[in-house]
C-alpha cells in the first residue's frame, strides 16, 4: 500500500515505510549500511524509526 503523502504528521515521521524503496534507501544511506541490511533490520525490529536507528548504530559498531 502506498504511503499517503498527505499525512505528514509526527506519526508518519516516527515510522519507516519498509515497502517504500526510497525510504529504505534513505535510511540505509543515512546510517552507512546497505539497503539489504536496512530491509533486514525493518523485518527484525519493525518500522519504529527510533528502534531502527538504535539497531543500525549497533550494526555499524559490530563491523
């Protein structure tokens, strides 16, 4: 289902739309991880941006 571009409140910013390639790519680039790693994190952690940011930082430190 496509992300509703008219709903841009805080609730929308608190989530990463895993089905939207541009959001996954942006998240991956922001954290210096691959798109595949970002997709795996979204599947594992869910789409809560705060939790994903923490998981991405842990992933980078593990390298």
